[in-house]
C-alpha cells in the first residue's frame, strides 16, 4: 500500500526527470491522502516538458487540500496536451474540484481531457468552479467528464457549460451526470449552455436518474436544437419524470438539429403517453439527415394512438437506414401495432430494423398488420422482432410470416416469441 510518504517521494523523484514527456501512473486503491497528493503535485509541477499524462488515483483518501495542491502542480505543466485524471471514490468536494479546475485552466495547450470524478461529494459550487477553470482551456477539442453520483443540483450544470461555451474548439463532449439531483431548472440551463457550443459535432449526455420533469426536457431540447453542427448525439434521460409536455418540447428541439445523422435517445421509465410519443415522432421526422436512430421508450404509456403517431412521424425520416425501437411494456394493442407498421413503411431506405414490442397487448391481427406495413420497406435486409406476449399465437406468427414474404431483399429475420432476454 502506498501512503502519503510514498506518494510524496514518488513526486519528488519524478520532479528530477525534467525531460519527461509521457507518463502513465496507476495509483488506485491505496492510502494516499491530502499530504501525499500535495507532495506529489509539487513534484509533478517540475515536469514542465510533460505533454501526455494518465494519472489514476481512484479509491484513495484525497480531500479538498490535496486535490487543490495537485491541481496547482498540474497547472505548471503548461505543455500538457493529453490528460487523463481518475479521482473516483475520494472526498475532494467543491473546494477540491474548484482547485483542480483552476490548475487545469493554466494548461492552455490542453486538447484532450478525460476527468473522472464519480462519487466525490461535489455540488453546484464545485461544478461552477470547474467550468470556470476549463473555460480557459481554449484549445480543448475532446472532453469527457464523469460526475455520476455526486450532489449536483440546478445551478451547477449551467455554470459548467457556461465555461465550456468559451472552449471554441470543443467538438467532442461526453458528460455523465446520472444519479444527481438535477431538476427542470438545471436541465434547461444545461441545454441553454450547450446551445452556445456551436462547434460541437459529437455529444454524449447521460442524465439518467435525476429529477427532470415538465419543463426540463423541453428546455434541454430547445438548447440542443441550437447546436447546428451536431451530427452524433447520445442522450440518456431514463428514469426521470418526463411526460407529454416534456417529450413534445424535446422532440421539437431535436427537430431543429438538421445535421443530426446518428441519434440514440433513451426515455425508458418516464411518464410519456400518446401525445408525447406523437410529438416526439413529429420532431424526429424533421431530422431529415438522420440515418441511424436508437429510440428506447420502454415502460411508458404510449398506447395505440402513441404507437401509430410515432410510426407516422418516423416515416418522414426518409433517409433512415438503421432503426432500433424499444416499445416494451407500453399498453399497445392491435391497432397500435398496425399503425406503427404503416408509418414505418414510409422509411423507404430502411435496411436494418430491431423492434421490441414485447409485453404489450398485440393480437394475431396486430402482428399481421405490423407485417403488412413492414412488407413495404422494400430495402429491408435485416429484421429482428421481439413479440413476447400472451396474445400472439401461432396464427399471428403465421400471418406475420406470410406478409414478410413480400420483403424480397430480406436476408436475416429473427422473431422472438418465447420468453427470453430482450435486445
């Protein structure tokens, strides 16, 4: 086990390596506290030629003072261009992360940063301080921030992205904020700030298990709609409190992202009903350059009307080639399944489809209607259907097979009827 003395000694030794340019250190799961982190930071600050650094300090005993001193040391490494810092499961809190951000702000040549801060007692004040510091890294182009399971509320996210908006070269951003206390105000502020990151082309945003409700998702969608260069988006909003109003605003906002080509949207286990599903489909149908879509709506309440309207909206995405649609447990019946199939029939370029409609109330009539619609997808080559439910019998499967026989370009067909894991 490496303790404070060991970490300080290591830093002292490294400080003598004045020509060091590349360094990888794995110091996870040790007994390093503030004293050790401070000593290490003092030493590493002498490595002024360091350009690539990966430092893993997970599961130690570092608090605010140690983190701040380490940040101060890193700030002297002004030639750093690639940096990975892993601080999960420490106790650096608001003051510590602000100190780290302040130090990183001195690294003006930094272009690639991965910063892991999961479960560190960080709140809004700390996140704002981090954003202020990172806003000085004007050459930053690729950024990953892992901030899961902290104490972040409504003010922190807007402060963070306000700083990131000054990183005019930022094109790739991955932001993990799951399992915090972000509500409507926080989500809206986050969206507003991201809308100012005009050069973003790739964005991954994880907001699972927060408290986003009636206005938050709409504000988030509105902001993202202003990211005019965005081409790849992964947005995880599962296990929040999003209902019809939210999904409407989210859909219309995303509909303004006209350059979006690849979208993964997870809305599992919210409160979305028919109106929300309809408006979501309508918005996504306006993403005219969308070629790949993964939409997860499992365990909502969209029903027949929602499924039909969703299909109708998605049918306007005529450039869609690859679609994964998860509608598990949504109270969909025969009419909804048939309407969904009719809508998707308009996706004339669709070649790959994974559709999970298990645990609904779809009968033999519904499966046949679904098949009739999909039979019009003349370019469909790979199809996977999960139909697990009591109402689908051998007659329904037979009817589905008969209609799909018209898919002349179909190369791969997987139909899951018996109980098994859902894709």
